[in-house]
C-alpha cells in the first residue's frame, strides 16, 4: 500500500504521526519536512486506511467537543483509550499542522472532504440528535434552548425542533 501525504487530511496526518516511529521528543527545525512526511506515510501504512480515517474522524470530533468544553466522561475515556499518550498526541497534532501549513504539499479534494467530517465516540450530550438542549433556565422552566452539537452537527444543519421528539 502506498499513500501520499497529499491524500491525507490534517487530522489523518496527526493520527499517522502518532502511530509512527517518530520520537515524541522530536522537534522540527527548519523547513525540510521530509522526515515528518516519511513518518506520516509509515504511520498510515501501519494503521491501514480504514482505521486511519476512522481514528482521525473521532479525534477531530473530540477536538471540536473539547474546544467547546462539551466532552462527556465517556468521550474522554474513549479518546484516552484511543490515544493513551496525550502528550504525544498533542505533539503529533502540532507537527501535522506544521506540515499542512508550511510543507506546501497541498491536499487532495477527497482528503479535504474527509477532514470536514467529524465522528463521535462515546455518549454525547446531544444523544446523537445533533442538538444539545438546555433546560436550566430557573426563571422560566417552559423555555428550552438548543445549540448544535459540535461533534454530531458542526454546521448546525436541520432544526432543533425536529430533534425534540428524539430526546423526549
Ligand atoms: Zn453530539
């Protein structure tokens, strides 16, 4: 199997680096990204494309939920099982972003599309409906607020009202 870095999304590059022989202490110096690219290809081959795509989608979904401070204990547990070395994953994400921003390799259309599709592992505050409801308004218990789930519905598509019956 042969894959080129160009055919991988940013998050796939990070997951591949995590799975590669790259030393966690590695520091990028200068503008030659060939070692990082070789590790990305190695990690991708090691995982296989199916697992790489899946893991990267979960990692991206987790990052979106984490940024919004909406992760649940079961999501944190699933992420920690998938990427037990948090420091290494953090390093892999940073280095993958360096490659994506500065290595001037471009990214294939298919990789860009995959990179925009998060997935969620673990129980979600939206129960998979794509909408997180909040009934905590003490002043008016009849009022409900809903926000789109960053993991299941990052683009806020559909209607929060349609999701109501799913939860009730
Ligand atoms: Zn969700």
